[in-house]
């Protein structure tokens, strides 16, 4: 039976009926939006004079200063939490308490027709709560100066609120700083959790901004070179952690940094990935970063693979007497860094194609050698390969093939090698012709049965529905024809299905 409103606790029912989301007003007009009535007190204050009076401290999330959509990226914003709270109040008012959505009484009923009706109400209230929140936000945002709103929206969401408050409180000089030197603005106003010496630096720099001190003197508080003015609001968050690295190699910024903000962000993420491996690799990365991939994820995945080969290259060039004298308490470098597989050490003047080729050859050699230093083959596949429509499902039977699957699909399936070896998981690649389109995991459950596990596409993306249907059809057919696989070793299962949403 569907839960009736009378079944909700009386006090909670009263709060649900009284709580509502509306514009916050005073004699001067609208100054924000918030929950009114009941015990729920969430609000967003936007009008500048109210921000000066009370500050801008919403209880949940960051203020995005924009409207939201049901399945959009703004899931940790104050606007989203207000819409979510409003939906919960609507559900309670309709006799559908939010906490029962995922209970055994699924969709508040055991009757299929009532479940369908309640599901429609649930998603209808969600769309309605977002529409109400957006309508109120439009009214509240009308009170924010248009040029200030335009500037704040250039920054990442998590820093908009603190920057907005700073500009409102400190006036024209803070505005100029946010508009002309985003990295410095983030260091002063955008990092709320810093402590100790850095906190004192923030206070000192903020005071200097209020007094109109020249930017070069304010930047000197953080030892920030003026060349960082080249980074705009979109890329500033990635530039801030690289102050020491780029200050020591300023020629990289002048010579190789791209002009567009998106290009700068991709370039900076590449420099950050290479920064722990030393100046030669940083310089090589600065030259080739934009050719490593079209997205940030492509660039980072490629660099992480190359970085492993570079570290092994460095280890292979250390003379034996130096290794023994300085690193004598560590395992042999051949065991630790797989330096014995280096055929040609890294040099920063190498071309991109040469580095790619040498890195792939080294990775294949390491994967073929396996953890015991010998060619390593996994236990026999649980089920044979199969074909459903134009999709081929092929077992991954060697460590080298597992490495190639992870490298091609841009995910960390290689980390599952120990589970495959122990007999608690097995991996299958799904191909469409020569193209790899998905990776499938089968695993042993706690009741010693084979279960359908993770199914991921490139970069851990969710696969299309036809791929899922084909994989499940193949799996069901294999279970009918072959039953439980004969395993040589079965360790306590690591995956019982609860982590299916955690990607490779």
C-alpha cells in the first residue's frame, strides 16, 4: 500500500506543509532565495548590500550564480540543494517520505501500478522543484550587477562565492584583481581552508588589495611571478599548484603555452603530471603536451604511461656503484623499476613518436615478464569467447593483453591482475571488428556463484544499451552451457557486486 500523509509523524508533516522556497525580501526588494517556514534554513544571499551586511555563507554547497538542470553538472551547488530540499518537502506533503525510495517497499508500494504512479510523481516533483528554483534564481540574479555576474561566472564554481563576496566587500581594487590576475585572486580569496603562514599571507595580501598596492608587490607575498598573469580564470586553478615549477622554467610559458584557455588547461595538467619526474621530462612534456591527446584525460593517461618508462630510464642510467652507495637499502633497481627492459634511455630531445614507441615496447616487455619475472599467463578463461551479433567477447588471458586493454581503453583494469590470478575475477574484452568498445568483468560472489560485474567503455564511460544486452545474453548462454567454471584457486572473493559503480 502507498504510504498516506496521515502515516507521517505529525511534527514532520507540519514542517513539510509549512516549508517552502521563495524569494527573500525586505523594504528594498529581493535580496536572495531560501527555505521559509519549518526548521529547514537554507538560503542564498545575492544582493550586494545584504552580502556586505551578513556575508555569503550558504549552509550547503557552493553558489553557482546560475540556473540548474535535472541531470546537469551542478550537483554540489547551493542551488541544487535548495531544489533537492524543496522536492523532499513536496514528497512528504504527498505522503511519500524521501527515505523510503531505496527501501524494500520500493517506490512506496508493492503494487506495480502504484509504483508506476509514485515514480511519475517522484520525477515530476523533481522537475517542478528545479523549475521553481530556477524561476526564483532569475529574480534574485537580477539584483546582481551584470558586469560582476559576467566576471564571476568565468571562474570555477567552487570559487565564485568567495570571489563575489571579496569584490562586494573590497570594491574596485578587488574587481580589478579578479579581472586582470586570476591566479593571484584565487590565492587570496579562493582557498578558504589554508592555515598558518599561508593564512597570514592571505590576510596581508587582501589588506594590500584594499589599499590599492601595485600588483607586483601583492604577488611578491606569494612569490608569484608576473608571468602568471597570462592564465585566465578557466586555467588559473591548474596554474596555482605549479608556481614553483613554472617559476623555475619560465621559458616554457613563453615558448610553448597555447593561447586558448582550454589549451592552457590541458597544457597545465600535462605539466603537473610530469612535474614529479624532473626538468628534462617537464621540458619534453611542455613541447608535446597538446599532441598527446584531444582531451585532458587522454593527455594524462598517455603521460602516466610514458612517465613509468621515463623513471625506469633514469634508473637504468645510474652507475652500479652509485646505486649501491646511495640506494643500498632498497631492492635492486632491476626489480624495482624494471630497468633491465630499457633498450634506449629517455632524452628530452626525443620526438613524440620515438618516446611513444619506446614506452610501449617497455610496457609490453614488463607485462610479458609478469610479477615473477617470467612470461605470465592467467588461469584458463572461465568461459570461451563468443559472438553476439557483430560484437565479439574475448577473454583476456595474459598480463600483456590486460595491459594493452587498459592502455587502449584508458582505464586501470591492469590493477585487477592479482584478482584474476587468484581466481576471484576474470576480464573479457568486447570488440566490434578491430575496435575495442568495452571491458567486462565477471567475478565470484560470496555464495560461490559467477556474477556479471563491471562493464565499462573507454575512460570508464557507460556503454550503450545494445552492448549491455549483448554481453548479458552471452553471459546467460555461457552459464547455461558451461555452468560454474572449474577454478584452480579460489581466494576469498574481493568483489561481491557492491562496487559495480566503482570504475576500473
